[in-house]
């Protein structure tokens, strides 16, 4: 048994190098499809919410939830998707939510965040990337960026003059900066606000710090066999490079006790952005002390989170317990 485990342990890095597509299974955890729920019926978990689908590319369909501001919940009863589309232009701010690597848009902490933001007067548009939830297609960085950009365009076409923010959590933070950079460089458009929750600098550096790779960090050739193979699998998520060309208000949220993506990655990304931005007031880092116990997924539980988002960018400061 010990010999078999040793063979498996030694084999994994070499298999990853030979077949970098295997890394997709470790980075894009779409096989962890929990919770196993009927995503077409969001009303089972969220009030005043409608489900719909978009097709960013032929043969690709992505599932989306539109959560209304709670203040419009009563009038939304019994309304169909077309009414929700019209409601998007009611001048309430809009958040496009890009989730992390596992689960789907019905995961508990995501639903909790949607409830908190809805209660504070935001529209929330939460999608499942291709290959996740009830969305079709196969996961890839390019595909995720295409999906998010398509949803952004759809929101802008229906939201009138409302403020539209892009919020990325964990893996989704890399998607968010990809979208913001493409909009700026290809169209000259700036995102109104970028929120990066539990963020990282790039996927290579993130992979060097996640718990799964801990057993391999002392393995001879770890960087070459595993970390460098990320590029061979067309995975980059270069937020550190993206923020250097952005000028949109940027808000980074990170818990000091994050066990998945350590807080120093968010701090490093903040410092890179702060050095690159001409207007330093556009960049803000809010750190949540360890004693709050927010870890990787529970910043959404802080009662003052909507106020932080409403304040947008600004100077770095720790967020103390109330």
C-alpha cells in the first residue's frame, strides 16, 4: 500500500507535465457540482429572482440568475423575465458576480452574498461559466472571459445609465480583471467598479499556495513540472498584469485567515495596482482580521459589506469588527 501511494505521489507531477490538460480538472472544479439543485427554480432559495439563459457562442448556453433589489420584491411577484429585464434600468446599481472554481451559482455563500447585496439595493446577475451548473460547454480561461463579457454586454444593453460593477471571487477575480482589460483595450470602455474578493496575482502563483499543492512544494522540479505546466494548459489569469493597465475604481477584499488563497496574495495585488494607477485614490484594499473567522468564503456575512462596496475605492485600511 505504501509503495502504491508513493508511485502515485511521484507520478502525478510527471503526468501533469506530459498532459497539462489534466490541470483543468484541478483548477476548474466543475465536477464538484454541489449543491445538487434545480437551478431553473431560484425562487426556492432567493426571493424576487428569475433564471434565464444566454448563448455567448454557438452551442454554448450559460445559466444566469437575476436578483432584484429587495425594495422591489413585492412588485416583482408573479412577473416574468421580460419585466425583470425592464427593471434592470431602474437606476439601482448592478453587480455582475463571477464565482470561484467549485460549485455553482446556488452555493450557500454565494446565495448569502446575493441576499446581502439585494437587501442593500443592488441588482445581482450571477452566472455559471460554461461547464458549470446547468451551463453547457467546456471550461477554459478564454471561455470564462467570453461568457462574462457577453453577460456584461447584455447588462449594459438593458440597464440604462445604471452603475455596473464586476465582482470576482477567488478564481473569478482573474476573470473579472480579464474582462475589465478587454473592455478597456479593445473598446476603450471602463468598468464602473471592479471588486476582487479573495483574489490572487496570477494562477501560477495561486497554485503555489493552495492547500492541494502543499505536499508537492518540496518535490524536486515542482515549479517546472507543475507550476510551469499551467501555461501549457492555457491558464494564466494574470490579474497582476491586468491591473497595470486599468484605471477603473478597484476594491480588493481579503480575509487575513484565508486558508485557500493567503492574504499576502491580495496584498501583493493591491501593491501592484497602487504602483500602476495614476490616481491612487482609485485603489482600495479592505482586509478582515483573523478573529472574524471569514476564511475564504464568508466575507459576505459581514453586516457592513454593502457599505464598503458603496464607498468604492479609497485608501487601504483594515476593516475592524463592529
